[in-house]
């Protein structure tokens, strides 16, 4: 086996995956901005405790089924949601 070639292949796959993750985060941010506009028009609060709890429950279950550590998934999504709330808050000011 050509170890250098195999490492390069794997690293290229990681880079491609990282690029896709960033693109998905940008898409999520754009959707959060759309959501903030609607919430502002109809007078809904930015923070929805039930929605956040349901999202955490859903993604940790998805992570578990995919073999990803549930605690890691929860922490990651709590960070994503924290950023989403900040983005929505700034957009609604």
C-alpha cells in the first residue's frame, strides 16, 4: 500500500467534508435570518425552549444511530443554536 497516497486521499475527503459542513452552516444561517424576519413580523420571540429541546433530542438520536457520540452532537448543536439565536437577535433589532 502506498501510505502517502492513502493519507492524501483521506485528507482530501476530510477537506471536502469540511467544505460541505461550512456550506451547510451558511445555509442554516441564511434560514435563521429568514426565520428572524418572520418572527419579527408576527411578534414571536427568538428563543423557543420547546423547539430547541426537540431539536437536541432529534439530532442526538440521529448521531447515536450514525455512531457519533451523543454528547458531542449535543454540544455542537447547542453552539450552532446559540449562534443562530445571536444572528436572529441582531437581525430583528
